[in-house]
C-alpha cells in the first residue's frame, strides 16, 4: 500500500492540462450549476454594459442629422442610465453567486480531505511527505478561490465585451473594423507567445528553488565541520548554495526578460493611444474620401479600445491555470489509498500479538520485510535489533497498523488488525515514537488526549510517574501551559509528556520505536525510568538502537535485510555468535571472555527500551 501512497504524492503538484481541469471540475461539481449561472449573468452584464455607448452614438447621430428632439434625447438618456444600472446589478449578482459557491467549495474540499486523511495509513504522516501534503492543502484550497470567485467571470467579460463590440463595429463599417482587427490580432499572437514561449523555462523555476533549498540545508548542516576541518584549501561550504542561487537567478532572468520583451511589444500595439490614433487616421481618410460619415467614426472611437482588450483573455486565464494545478495536487491527496475498514469489526480475545508470513515493501520490487513470523506474549517484552535498514521500525509500525502488510497477517487477540475497528485497536495498542508530537494545547489536555474525562489528579499521577510533573509545575501556568507557546519543552521533556499520555491511556500492548534515540544522556536516564513504569505488565515491543538497553528482554529478535535471522535471550545470542554477536562487538565492544552469564529479568520492571544496562 505504501508504494501507492508514495506514487500519489509524487503526482501531487505535477498535474497540468486536462488532468488538472478534470480535477477542478470534480472538486467544483457541487456548485457547477451556480458557476454556470454566474458566468451567464456576467456575460449578460457585460453585453448590457455596452448599451450606454450605443445610446451616446444614437444621440450624436440624431443631433448631427437634425433629428434630435428633447423627447428623443431623454429617451436615450433613460436607456443609458437604465442599462448602466442593470449591468451593475447583474454583475453584482454574478459575483455574489460565485463567491458563495467558492465558500461552499472551500468548505467541501477541506471536509473531504480531513475525512480522507483520517483514513490514510498513519505511516503517511510519519513518512516526511505529510508536511508537504498538508501545506499544499492549506495553500491549494486558497488557490481555488481566484478561479471560482473571479476567474471564470473575468474570462467571460474578456470574451463577451470584445466580441460584442467588434460585432457592432462590423455592422457600422466592416472596412474600418478590419483595420482595427489587424493590431489586435498581432498583439494577441505576441501576447500568447509571451505567456507560452518561456513556459518550459518557467517550469524549471520550482526545480531551481528546490535545489537552492537543498543546498542551503546542506550548508547549514555541514558548515561547522567544513570550516573546522576543511583547512585553508577546502572548498568554500557556501559554494554549492551560491551556484544553485546563480542558476535560479539566471533562469528567472532569461524567462522573465523574454516574457517582458514580447509582452511589451504586444501591449504597445494595442495601447489606447496607438488604437485611437489608428482609428482617427484611417477614419479621417475614410471620411475625406466619402467612404464613411463623420458620425460613423464615433462607435470606433468609443469601442476600439474595448476590442483591443481581447488580449486580457490570456491574462484572466492565468488564475484558471493556477487553480487547475492546485486542484490536481488536492486530487492527489484525495487519491491517497486508505486503510480498509471491516464491515463487521470483531473484538480481540486477549492481547497476544502474532505476525504470520508478513511481507511489506515501500516500493514495488524492493521488499523491506519478508516472511516474518513472530509472537509477542502478554506480559513479555520483545526487542527488535539489527543493522540500519533491516526493517525494525517498519515491523514495529505494522503492529500499530501504521501500514497493512502486503502479504501475511498481523493479529491481536487472534483477530487480524484489518478486522478491528480503529478505536478498538488504539485502545489496546499504544506507541511512543522517536520524536513525540505535542498538540498546540495545554499540557493537561495533551496528557489526557486518549482519556478526555480524566481527572486532574489522574493527569498529575501519570506525569509524576513519567518524571515530568515537577517540570510542568515550574512553568508559569503549570498544566495550563500551552505546548509551543509558554511551554517550551526539550526533546526529552516532550518524550516524558508522551509517556505520561501513554500511562494514562493504559494500553495493554505497547510499541516503543527508539524513544531515547535523540535525547541527551540525562534525559535518557529519566525517560528510561519512566518507560520501566510504563512497560510493567504489558506486552511490549521495543526497537532498540543500543543493545545494552535490552539485555533483559524476554526475547531479542535480530532482523537483517528484512528477515529474522536470530532470536533468543541476550546470553544465548552472545554464546551462539552470528549477527547479534557482531552487532554487540561493533556497538558495545567485545563480550566478556568465558561463559556468558544468563540474563534474568525481573517480573515486570526492567527490559524496556533502555531501563537496565
């Protein structure tokens, strides 16, 4: 399943053209009728908005022909005023409909994505792609607004106004209308080329920005080491970042310069001064030769600039192109595969965990786990060890159903995890990860997240057992302090809050994925003490990065290249030799000479991710 998730994420942000339009149409389907009505009203408003020009021309023609009467003039004035009022009212109605439709779409998309993400495998949220996806959710929903609320209406106006105006000019004098069409056509061609000619280069700009971001990240990471150890002849650590920035600058400069050059020529051809000068020059010649009456020039002087505005179709279409791309990325999130839910969920009988024939791959053809058979008995502790990349964290994630196995099954109390309701599973399986996340709410609410009705005394007892009670009391607002605001906690303190949360939830099965991997020694000691309390009497699976922390585990499972290659107690594995003994030698030094003493384990306390050394 995860390779499908990864593929969907790779497609996010890459959708263009027809696929983006289809995604946009699907997301806006609930309001498609409203949007069509808004576009139609905008077209009517634009056409009616040209009537005042017709009234001005009619009044001028009547005055020059000597047919003007007060009644006739006031009649046309009434038409001019009425048409202006109607055009304004209809246009306001169109924008009101489109903006309300935009609110409906934004609410619908956010609800759909929130609901969909609630059913996406938890592994997606820990894969590193979640941040990009959720950032796209926030920004891309906003990118739909210009197209829904304004874009189509602007396109409608940009099409109807020039077409209706040019139709009138053709009726007035088709020869002079052809003259007006020449610079407009040339300008439109240049303008389209200005937008499309640099498209390939502009597509490279996001890649250039990613390259700059990556180079800067590497610079920040490597700068201290390079400056201290690089010596005077070492390459400048900022060179890669500067080269990436230079490439981005050069690409932007070429693309923008080309676009501006063509755009400037296009705009110059249909500027009001050029357009009116052309109409006056050619129109005067027509009048002088008797091809047209002087009054017939008035429609051209009034509407030639409107006809030249046809180039705005390309401009107004930019919001639609932006929305199509955003809709494609949102569609990719909605296409993320979800964990299947059983139509008839079952209840587990006990808390024994069994993995049978489990296989899993993040990408097709690259298995991370193969043929894993493992049983975790209630009240025991199992440690997963092995070289980096052996599949330890992936196996632990399957027990917590962060993903579903591609082959085989994971069962809790004799029931496949896929046949358990989500709330049933997570009442029984708790986990503490390497980097625990605290919600931006009070520490009290963070601790009682799984038990919202827990009393303050129960919350304090859990925090005390996790060794973080005194630290919380030292904060200005104690348990009311908000994580990330007035509660600035270290990594070790956040881990202890997460342990307090797990203690209060009291799950019978506990998964620990290297919870002390990224903390200092002092914090590690405190976390290990808290973990010993948390693990007491539970079915515990711990991913260990230091073998000395799991010497008293009931069973140690050694993974290598996705397969279980050894299992047993610490003393047995050391005596047996093989991968475990080599890992011990590499990480802890040579084992003691002579017979290896048995590593007994007290009934409940000891062997959690690093309590006993």
